[in-house]
C-alpha cells in the first residue's frame, strides 16, 4: 500500500537528503564534523559493506515519492559524497523512479563520463530553471591536490566543463549553467590568479561563507547569540537549555528525519542509528508508535522516519526541549536568504531552525551588544517562557 503524501507547508525552504555519509576525501574542514576538528575519516569510516548504513534506492523512491512535485522546491541530494551512493550506480536508479527535480551537492568523485553513464539518461532531473546551478561542486584544495597530483582545481574545472558533452548546460553565467564550483571562504583558502585563469569563461566559481571558529575567532553571521561558539571559544563552560524546531526537512542515510544538522551529524559521529533502524524496519517503520522506546535515554533523537506511514510535516513544527544550545552547527543558525528572497527583498532573516526560551544567564546577556534585538529569544528571568 503506497505511503500517504506529505502536505508541504508553503513556507518550507529546503529538503535535504543525505544519501550517504561515506566520502572519498578526508578534508581538514568538513561540514559533517560538528566540531570541525579535522576528523573526517575517524568520524565516518568506510565500514564493511555488510553493515547496513543506507536506504536502498527502492526505499528512497517510496519515501521521497510522498513529497509532492514542485518546480521551484528541489530535493537536494548530499552527503558525504552522493556520487558514491549505491556503489556509484544508486543515484541513477533513484532519479529514474521519481518525477522530481533534484539538486546535487558533490565533490565530483567520479569522472564525468562515469557519472553521466550512471545517471541512466536522467540528466533532466538535475536541470531546472533557477538562478544558480543545480549541481554545486565543492572545491577542497588540499585533498584534491593530493588525489589529483597537485592539479586539483584544474581537474575539477575540467570535469565540470566536460558535463557539456553529456547533456548538461555549462556556462560561466550561473543562471545559465547546470554546474558551478564553490569554495568555502576559510582563512586558509586562497583564490589565486591561476585559478581565476583556469575557470574564466568556462564554469561559475564562487565563495561560500565560512561558518565556525578558527584560531579563536568566530566567522559567519548568526541570528542567535553564542549559538555556535559558546563552548568552542570558552565563553561558557556548558551548553544551555532552549526549545527548538526545524524549518527544513532533513533526512539521514537511513531515512530518519532530524530536527537540526547538529543532531543528525552527532548521531552518526556516535556510530549512527543502525540498531534502531534494524528494529524499526522490523516494525514496518512505525516510528510514531515505537520511536520513543527505541531512542529512550538518548539526548539526541530523530523526530520521525520518512517511511513511517504516520509521519507528517506537522511533526517538524513542534518546539522540542534541547540542552545543546551553544554547539549548534553554523548552517542551522546562520542568517540567510530563503527561496522566497525574504532577506534580500524584505530584510527578514531566515534560519534553518527556530529557537525560543533560551535560558541565557545574566552574565552572558550582559555581553550581547544588540540585546534589544534578540532578547525575545530568551526565557524570562521569572521562568516563564517567551516565544521567539
């Protein structure tokens, strides 16, 4: 029996599907590492293939098939490295089973001809009219130079440009190109004249804001004070309590739906919900009935499962207690524009999570310069909650 369709709220900004957390690179800075401490391989080792760590393409098709088609809200496939999903061939099977448009966040692990062949003629699912490329390729200088013998950027540009031979639009104008290269503006990353020469007139190339702490300095712009650096910069000895809910649909490799990126990543740092998945699969994925028992005693639990017939988008609209404020992943609390251009056009900041009732100690409040702007996010001193 088909699973019921999900009723997406008009305000939904992003659907993020982590096909796999396996990766071909071991970057010193990786967004999957909640502490960004250069531990990629040790945190997410490529284990034996006998270990079940991902949904099958058929399960993804069943789960993602619940999402109504939308021309302007793609399903974003990411990781890890999504080109590696299913031994490199799973991506084409998944795309063939669904009518949706998809965005792909990748480091271009496969050669262009292999990637195109594995898509099994589904290139059109990665092509849509948008102001930015659907295939967004991340450049990681140190690791790509290691893998491609000192020619990391040149090889990456060549791979992206070669997609023009396989049915994709390639243009230096990002609004006209299906593929573009992006580099995190980490202090250690530098755009050289040689890089500019290699990419000029061929493929879009842009920087992305670095989020996090580097050498004691916080980078990025955030809506909630101390949300990412409270502990990392030694501002306070422990995390704080708050209430939080997501504004996005975030699904991990086993189909669990999470309330924020930090919980998703940290769960997999701790080994992943492998045993819970095995038990839930035997229960026909009835997370709403059995999930609380399966994750009993764990401070970080998912909010649902994509294959649970009872899962609904309303499950994401519940503010849940959290004790980890101050260790948030930057992409959750950074100020950004949404797909409706609300920040650029109306100066309404969007974040991936909404946080309220933060139990902010008085000594921390005293150090906030724009306290009037953010005070409504804090719990009242008398203990009564106040919605953000």
